[in-house]
């Protein structure tokens, strides 16, 4: 059986929305295995002095759940 988990993540960049997406996926892949897809849920920005100073993206990140494997029990008589 295949199962997937969805998490919502907000990413930030002072360069662009694309940069925020790329950096967020890169960072998420450091702690999540088997990423399969992302969906951009929302894009927004902070403005100061009539200029965008921070780009933000809300992402739905999807990854496959690894099947549970029973831990291997060591035989105490063979130690």
C-alpha cells in the first residue's frame, strides 16, 4: 500500500517567489525523504518604501510514507 503525507510550509526569500520555492524545497528535502510533489498554495510579500522586501510562498509538500519495518530483535543467547 502506498501512502503520502502532506505538510504545509511557508518559505521566504528577499530575491523572488521562485527563489523562495526552490530554497524551501531544498531545505525540506534535508529532513523529509521521498518528496514527490509540491503545490503552491499562496504567494504574498512584505513591502517597505514602495518596494517588495520579502517574498513568501505557502507550499503543500507531499512525500511518500515509508512502510513500517519491525526492528530486528537480537538473540541474547548469541551475544
